[in-house]
C-alpha cells in the first residue's frame, strides 16, 4: 500500500505530539509524587533525597546559570556589573519583553525601557543563544532611621546558557556585555542628586543650571578652581603612583549668600558628577555613616553643608552634664538609659573620628574619583583636625561681591558688558560689604520692560545706603570708644583723690 507524503508528515507530527504529551504527564506525575512524599518522609531522609536528586539533575541538566545580584551580601555597594547588564539589556527588553519598566533620562527628554520583574529575554553572541531573566528578592533588615525593621528588595539578573559554550560566555560574552553596558550608561547618563534616608540613599534628577561661567566671583580665582578640578579628574595614574586614594577635599567658607551651594552645582556640571547631599543628623552612628559613604559611586561629589552646625563636629565640643542627659530614675537603671538630644529625640552618635576615618582613613580607598565638599559660614568654629591639608585640600573663600563679580552678574541678569554706572558701582562695592545674592536681587527685572537703568540705579541707591550705614556705625563706634575712655579716666582720677 502506498502512503503519500502528507500522510507520513501528519503521522510523524502526531507521534511527536503524543510523545511530548506523555513526557509532560510523567514529569507532572513525578512532581506530584515528590510533593506528597515530602509530607511523610522523615527530615533526615528528606534531606538525603534532596541532596542526591539535585546531584542527579545537575548531571543530566545541560545548562549553566549565573546570577548577578544588585547588592552584595552586606548591601554596601550597588554592583557595577548589575548596572551594566541593566543598561545592556534595555534594547533587548524593548523588543522582546511583554512587561516593561520605563524611566526618563537626559533632562526628561529620552525614554529608556527595561524588563520588569520575572521577565525573560534572549540574546545571541557568535551564533550562540543566551537567556536573561530578571527578578527581585526581599529581606527584612534593621533600619537606621529609628523606625524599626523594614523590608528592602534587591534585584538580580540570571544568565542561562548551554554548558558546551562555557568558555565563550565566560571569556568573551560577559566582557562584551559589561563594555557595552558602560558605553550605554555614559550615553544616557543624567546627573542625580542623592539624599540619605536613614542608612540608604534616595535620589532625584539633578537639573541645576549653574556653571562657572555664571558664577559671580573673581575670574582669576575661578580659573584656578577650574584647573584644579580638571587636573584632579584626569590624574588617576598620578594618585596611584603616589599611593593616595583618588579623592580631593574642598572647604567652601564665607558669609551666607555668597554662592557656596551654587559653586557645588557648577562643580557637578563641569565634571559631570552626581551629588550626594549627606545630612549627618539623620545618621544613627559611625557604622551607618560608613555604609552610606561606601555606597556612593565614583564620579561623585559628597557634600556636607553647614558642617559647623552638624552634630558635635566643631572645635567648641563640650560635654553635657549627666543630669541633662538622664531623667530622674534612669541613673539607677543603666539598661533603660537612652541618649537623647535636647528636644527628646534619639541623638545621632556620629563622631568626629568616624567622619575623619572615611575622609582620609582606611575607608577612604573604597571607591575613586570623588570630591568631598564641606561648607560653613564660620570657619573658626571648625575643629582644626577636620580642615587640615590632606583632608580639606583646598580652601575656597567665597566673600562679598566686588567689581569683577558684579560684571558677571550684570552679564547674566541684564545681558550687558558695560554701562556708564559701572564705575560708580565698582567703587561702592569695594567700600561696602554686599553679598552676590543681595546684588542679584537689585538686578532682577521687576517688570516686563527689563529696564537696565532702573535696575542699576536701584543697586546704586542700595549701595549708598549701605555706605551711609557703615559710616554711621563707625562714628557710633568711635563715640562709644571715647565715652569708655572718659569713664576710665574719670574713674582713675576718683581713685587717686580717694
């Protein structure tokens, strides 16, 4: 009997389908039987069966799996490999995954897609097929924000490939993924502004427009800072050669309104660095501080603003009396004693030594290409150990607005390079102390006409008032000195007559 070709194909397809159906039934039955056995087998026998069954499946299973976790066991730093893989898979995810996560980059102008949890995408490298899966793990940890235990989730990527391609994957493909991921990261990178919540960081997109071109200060000093920053960022080999961690400390000091925060933004925009704004009063102790600082990435600026107001880190450190720290009855029961601040809240136990240990101690080598910037309005209040060279390498004084700084503000606000009032304003600025913020307020257009003359005359009037107030203050000071001198003279004459 002759059997035509379509009939044979149909028979073969039907036979294959029945085989796979039968195999699926066998596997399902085995899994069901194993689930039942687990309920009745003794614990020792169950562990024995699990051990050898896993060995059997490893022997017959032809695939190898590699897991890349977002964080290490101690959750100290976010894995750079995880970030690179996330960037590398973004293009594959958009074309294959059914569930995606979206994020805006490049000043909210570009949309980047990545696969959602429990999704899987495939990739090919030199004709070899590879699979990537994404997932998350949750763990209950003790938070340092004084709110008890919290549940933190961390992600992971799982790579699956056939064991016959082990050498290709480990020696070539993974290096390809990491390299491509880093290139995509720099292409899509946008600066971030981080703040600490307990011992972990949260962030927003950093979009501050300040640059050194718009910064109101002496042009010579400004160029000196720019040269110092660019030299630092390009000198990794130099720091390795001299045996120092690749970091540099900046101390910005001066009266309020002189542009300390604006300079930090200009630094970040010049070097394309992220900013970590560290709030010390929200950190529980030195261990939590170390966790935070280790988790900061390279190419970043770690900022502590108003360092003179942060905890007990100044040269005026004083010990409080025990009666002010311990309530009545607590002194007899040390176990119930809790360190509190004057407002009754739990006090931070961050110490000066803990901060210094990260600035230039052993922990300072964890990570590279980082700037540490402290700001203060009162430099004399700071402990000399905190601001010595080697810790705060460069001290930058941001003082009152003078003629050169005013020209920058006039260019920024009024779009002018010269005016007949510039000479008068320059002379007045050199005689009185007015901050750049105060000067800028007078240059701010008050109506739609943006009249340049009106703005400059307003500034001249304010400067003349400040000059008169200064002269009156000096006259009053001289009068007080004269009266004091007369009183002292009269007192001495009275004593002699007695």
